[in-house]
């Protein structure tokens, strides 16, 4: 069975407004040390492991 037929059976249509775009895989965040509330608010995360630098530009090796 081709994919459009499967979509029509599942959703009753093959329109873009009713079909899923993608499936996401989001790993569970490991609960480890966390920042104090004030620092977490200023850094944008309470998890030090997610506190990565934002340079505001593309990396040099970006093609």
C-alpha cells in the first residue's frame, strides 16, 4: 500500500494541514547539578550541561 493511501486511511485525507510533519526524538534530560534560580534565569537554563556558548554567528567550518 502506498503512503498516500495509508495517510488517507489514518487521517481521512492526504492534505498537508492534517498530516504529521515529523516525529521527534527527545532524550530524557539527566537530572544532575542545577544552577540557582537567578543564574538559571540569566543563562537560559538550569542545567549546566546545557549551558553552551552562543556566538551569534555561523561556525567557521560551516558550509
